[in-house]
């Protein structure tokens, strides 16, 4: 193996680090030092990595030091599963959680239409007559069609349009169930 071999350098780094820990354990005055204890070299957290190959080792060292100092103790959610992750694999889980947590609306037409579709029954139920119900559903359908025609990119619009007559019938049935007469 050559001196430029990253595996060899990583192994040598670990050996030097372990040797420095052993020396530090024997010398109480230098117990806080975790890097190599020769020629006054700086601790790994004091110097950023010089090469990309060293970056992972440097990050691991900084994390190990923080763990020894107890900076990761008693974090909220420790030992619990991540919220919002269901049993199926969804590569966009973090984005959906962000939109829900931050209550982002109106950013993407596809997301806004999905939200509007979920709330359409409540919106329709606020209407007092059939003409208003038809107007709300037709407006929703027009926004879905417009979003499908958009050329701005983003996620595809998969929200289906609604049958106006079927929505009016459902509105009437919900009103009857609540005891409201037409």
C-alpha cells in the first residue's frame, strides 16, 4: 500500500489517536487532548480537514468527542421512531412532513389541490343552496384542469376532477342526515 492510500491513512490515524488516548490516560495534565500528542499538532476539531478523503474521519472524530462530552444525551425523541414515517417507503417523506409542519400552502398547485380536495366536502357543506354547491365544485374542477395544463414543472397533478351532479347529491344526503331541509 502506498502513502496516498486512504485506507492506510485512516488506519494510521486511528492507531495514532488510540496511542494519544493511552498517553493522555497516563498523563492527567493532557487528559483532554484526543489528537496525536507530538510536535504540538492541533486537535482535530481545531483544524478543518485538508482533503476530501479526510473529511469523513474528521467528522467522525468531532462526533465522537461530542458524544464523550455528553452533548447528545437527553435529546428530545431519543430512542423513539421518527415521527411521520409510515411502514411504506416514500422518498419524499421529509418534504411532506415539512409542508405539513410548516403549513405551507399555495406553493405548488398539486399540493394545494390535494388539500382543497380533502376539504371540498366541508367547503361545499357551508353552501346554503344547490347553485352555490355547483359553483364551488365547478371552480375546483377548473383549477384542477388549469393545473394539469401548467408548464411550470413540479410534481404532476393527480387530483381528479369531481362530478358536479354527484357532489350535489352527496351534499343533499349530508344535509338530510343533519336534519336540514332544502
